C-alpha cells in the first residue's frame, strides 16, 4: 500500500480504488510518435454530414442558445418516438418516456443512479465498454462480470447469465453490437436471454449505440421483445451512426417510472443536453439517413478487408458482424495482448488496444478499430502482417 | 444495376488503381466475377477512362487554363450538337458542356501560354460557323479538381490517437 499524499487521502475511497484506464499508457506512447496509424480509435473517421452541421450553424445564427426542457426538445423526442414506432413497433410516449442526455455516457450513469441501491448487483458481460463497471461502482452498485467466450463469438449465453444471478442481482447490461468485439446477438439469442431475465425479474439496460452498424441480418432492439419493454432502459444516440461523437447527445427510452427517476437526477446535474447538439440530432433523424447508410456501407467494406487480412496472417479471428471493431486472437505470436500492443506501436507504428482493457475475457486478443481510410487500413494490415510473420509459432 | 455493381464502380471511381482482388474482398465477391464485370463495362464504355490527376504546378510546369463562355445560334437540323462537336474535336479542349442561363456552351481549354489560348479563341473558336460571341475567363488558381483538393492543408487525422 503506497502512502498517499495529504490531498489524495481526502479523495473519496470509492474513486481512489477505481482501477486506472487500461488504455492511457498506450495513448501516451502513440501520441508521442510520428507516422503512427491508429487503429485504436473508438469513433468514426467521418466528419458529421454537412446538412447536420449546417442545421446547427443556422440555429446559432437564429440565436437558439438557451436551455431546453430537462427532458430535451419535444420535437427531437417525437422524432425518436416515431423512429422506434416505425422500426420496431415500440411505443414510447415522447412526453414522459424519453429523455435526451449528454451522450449515451450520461444516460448510462443516470440509469445506474436511478435504479441502484448500495450492494445491488449488476451483471456485465465482458469484454465490454470501459464505462460499465465504473458507472455501477460509482452508483454504489456491485459489478458482476460474466466472461463471454470466443467459441460463442462473444455472445452472452443463457447459461452464463443464469450462473451469475444471485438474490442481489438487480440488472443486466446488454450491449450489442459490442465494443470491443464487434459481436452481435440475433433475435433468437436475445429471446433466450429475455426468458432468463423474465424468470428472475431482472431489469435490463440495453446500450444499442451501434445498432445501425449491423452488417448481417437486422438489429433486434431488446426492448421490443415480448415482456421486455417495461423492464428495459433503452439507450441510444447519434455518435456512431451519424459521426456525432463530439456533440455529446444521446437518449434513453423506458417506462415513465425510470425516466422520471433519471430526469430527477439529470435536472440537477446537467439540466439539459446542449441545444445545438439536440438541433443537430433532430436534423440527423429527419435528413441524415442516406449519409448514414453510405457510412455503414463503407464500414462493411472495410470490415471484410480486415477480416480477410487477419486470417491471411494466420491469426484466429471470428467474423465481427457489428460496430467497427475486429477482435483477433494474437496468442499464436507467443505474446500477451499487452506485449503485442506495445511492441506493435514501437516496431510497426500501428496502434491497437489490448483486449484486457475491456475485461479479463479479452485476454489474448487485441481490439482493432476499422474507423480509418482504406488506404490506412491496407498499410496497417501490411505492417501488422510483417510484425506477426516474424513471431508466429 | 445491383448495389454491389454500383459499389464496384464507386470504388474504382475513388481509386482507379484498386485491384479486383481487393474489391472482391471488400464486397464479398469472387475475383473472377469482379474482373468480368469490369471488362464488360470497359467494353460498353460505361467505364470511360482511368484517370490520374497530376499537380503539374508542383513540378514547375505552368500551363494556362481558360473557361470560355460561348454564345451560339443553333444550326438547322442539328441544334447545338454539331457546333459542340466542332469545338470538342480540338485536343486542347478539355471539356465542353451545354449550359442553361446567359450563355450556351462552357468550354474549358488548356494551353501552354496566354498567347496560345488567346490565339485558339480568336483563330479557331470564334470563327466557327454559328458562334455568336465568346467570353474568355482565365483560371488564376486551381483549388479543387476532379474532387481532389490540390494544395490544401494536409488531411491529418484530428482525432485523439486512442479512445475507448
């Protein structure tokens, strides 16, 4: 136990004890080097489509700079409600069952703080996005990781879920398509999970931010499954589908009790999401579809390029069918995922993220983002190929 | 035209040097199938040409480009097409387009010097039967050609280098 400085001692123990980010070290390494092709980026390489940016600029020219209601602009909530009605048949009342948040990040935090009491357990399938554990911990809940497996293409199985349930389990976080694995769950997969959820009367937080980036079949919204709507807090946004990461706007849909609770917190902590971002999001829903579909088409082409590339190198790689990540197994090189990442940056000047940054079950894997140009991806595959060839056993 | 066929053409349009092998991987098709389609489109002149955009200025070659607004009286039986053909047959003419608005044909020509361009306009273009008047505009600076920014700021990735 290292001695803490006088001021560190005054930091909340909950926060002090949170593990540091597993990616910081590689960020610092890569940021210092020149000519690094970064495939470690969790955001699109596209710029937000012009019509969306223009709608925001116009709204600023018109002087729209004030607070919106806590729930968010009504027109935006109505557009979201209409979207879900059309695509999934789900009905969310725009006045009481939708809240616009500062990114899905905030929605996740609100959901945790709204439903968790100290000691409540939340089941989190891993490998997963870095924030889930942290948000549960900060809300005084207990994160319960479930290690999904490569042989199941990192889908959560009903057996894995049931084995993790205890009398203190309050909720399950589902996040498909998945960051970092690129895994998806089919309707049948999700129905099997829904059965366990209903049996044990669990709540579900479903983070569907990558729903539009599904390359095989269509995405199934978990809340649309029979019996799941009222027990699911559905999270989604615009960051990945419309390349709006920096705008910080997302939303949550759920039954009135949950949304009321979330708004209660939100009204005091954030007040409202930025009006400029909400205006832009509305434009995205109204007129952003073809630009979005074009981006998805390009991600799909790149996905195939990467899968082919990694398999040609002789690495085990399952086919990712969602998001913009591919999760090859690098154990054939004899290196750990951390060694692989560090040596790859130094020797080949390509940055990726070790699978363990996303949980223990990421061991032996690296997350490679294909949110980069075909030119950079091809060059990176070439460099990685040479790096791997030297070390394969 | 299927969506995949459209994507093949879009990929080629963006980078004419992309190999059929790579196209096949990216679109989940067989390489032979991609090659056969490309060959067919070349024959049908759907793929008209594979181009390379060269920034000659960077090498110190200064050429003169001019955009000429041409007003013409349409010919009997042939309309604008006959005159347009007489103009576009000249190799120095890069582009000819029929336009709406205050003039009829937009002609883009490239010559070795101002005088060469001026001579072309006065001796070859203005003298064509049916040409009523010409208005010559000289290009001072090219910013973007063929969808490519020429001397702009580099396309560096501005994103944080690693993010979750």
